[in-house]
C-alpha cells in the first residue's frame, strides 16, 4: 500500500496537500511562512533549496543552510513533513542527511534520464521508502515522465506520485505552462494507483488562475495539490507572481472543499430525480397491469374459469429470468407479490358474481 495514504488529508476531502514557498530565502522567511502555513493542517511543506534556473544569473537557492533551517524548524514541531527538490546525487544525500521527509524531481530533471537514474540509485541505497514526487518534463514527452517513474520502480523505490505542472507553452497563453490535461490523464489512467498531484502554481504562473486550475483538477479526480505559498509573495525572490499567502491558501482550500460538496450535491440530487421519475413510471405501469389482470378477472368470471393458474405464472417468471436483467431471487419476490395482488383482486371480482347470484 502506498505511503501516500497516510498523507491524505481528511480536512480536505482526503486530498494530499503540499504547500510552501518557491524558495527558502532566509531563516525569518522560513519561520514566518511555515508558522502561518501550519494553521492550514497540510500534508507536506514544500521548499525550494536548490533552484534550477533556465538561464544563469538568477537566485539559485541557498543550498545546505536552508536544509539546516528546515531541520531546526522541524525540531520544534511534531508531525510535520518537509519536501524539497533534488536534482543530483549530492543534493539527494544532503537532503536525507538533514532529515527531509520526501523529495520532488523537478521538470527540468525529469527530462534527463542520467540524473533520474542517479537519484533513484542514491535513494534505493540510502532510504528506499522515501516518498518521491515526479514532476512532468517541461516538454510534451510523456515517455520521459513514465520513464522516470519506471527508473525509480525498477530499483525498488516505490512510494511515488506524479506532479502535473504543465508543459512549456510555445504559443501565447494566459497560463505560464500549458496544462494539456489529456497527457496527464493518459499517465493517470495507466497508473491509477499512483497519486496524481496538480501543481496549479507552475501551470498558472499567476495566482489569479490557481483556483480555476484546481477546480479542473478536482473534476478529473486528481489526488492532491502542490501550491506555492509565501508569507508575503510581493517580496518573494522567485516566482513572486504565482505565490499566495498562507491565509489565501486556507481560503482556497475551504472554497475547493465547498465546490466539491456542491458538485457532489447537485450530482446526487439529479440521480435522485431520475430515481423518483422511474418510480413514478413503475407505479403507473403496475396500475395499468392490474387493470389488465382485472379485465382477465371479468373474463374468467363470465366464463367460469378458475382464477389461479399456476402454470401460467411459472412460465411468466421463467421468461423474465431468462432476460438476465435483475437477480432471479428479486424476480421471484417482486412478481410473486404482484401476482398475489392480481389473484386477490381477481378473487374480489369473482366474489361479486357470487353476491349477484345469491
Ligand atoms: C518549483 O517547484 O519551484 C519548480 C522549480 O518547479 P518546476 O520543476 O515544475 O519548474
Ligand atoms: Mn517555483
């Protein structure tokens, strides 16, 4: 059984919720962000320790010192789990040395089979049961995504989840990355037992689209969310535009829960309306059936034919059973009762004859 079952959050429809800043920037930012996030009772805190930058010159993460802050923060609190991105053997060993509870493979790393293999081998040798989140590669190459999953599986690292963070958009779109849901759903359908997590922050690139992306992921039955959250996104060193505050995250998770409840309630209401309408039809048909059997009763009275015809009833029930629509025992029960009522009504009709003649 997957270790991720322990991280399904009953407060949020059993989704796995991962949240935290794009990058660790300072000890103060670590404390302020996680102190506020703790109120949301999420499954994993995320934090970027090494940042894979597409072009050189940007902030590339603080490295080991950030891991030390996380370790220190963890020592103050029970039951909190942290994950960070690792992109090679050395980073993986450092993350494990500082007690990181899970790692994720970034979109740029998933694209590189050598690095994926190196990380998989390292985890297999040191902490085989470590949960690993595998982001989709930046390019639309689903085989690379699946290939990364298989590399971990093949060396016995089996606590795996997929993270859908969208694909490099070559055309101008509202979103930073094109979600191309059908590709993520392909892999989700092929490995239904592997949790599929949506990363709306990296799909959106802008906090204003996060809710609509989460709603869509809910409709597709995703198992959780990885959302970037910073105590003050306006001063974030990386991905400032797409991060939300811990309070906004709390609000978002509450709204998503309500959305799901509403969607489910509407669905249930519609099903119930269908059942009500079918029951009305069954009732009308039953009444019509009794009217016909009563006419037969009149016929039997006029021609003095015995009301109860056992053979006819057996034949009718056997014909129905051969259609294989509902269990045979149910046919016996339902048509047994219907027949009993028909015989009762026909007998009443017979009694009327007796009343007339006496
Ligand atoms: C991140 O999660 O901060 C990150 C760099 O993501 P991705 O690999 O999806 O670009
Ligand atoms: Mn980021």
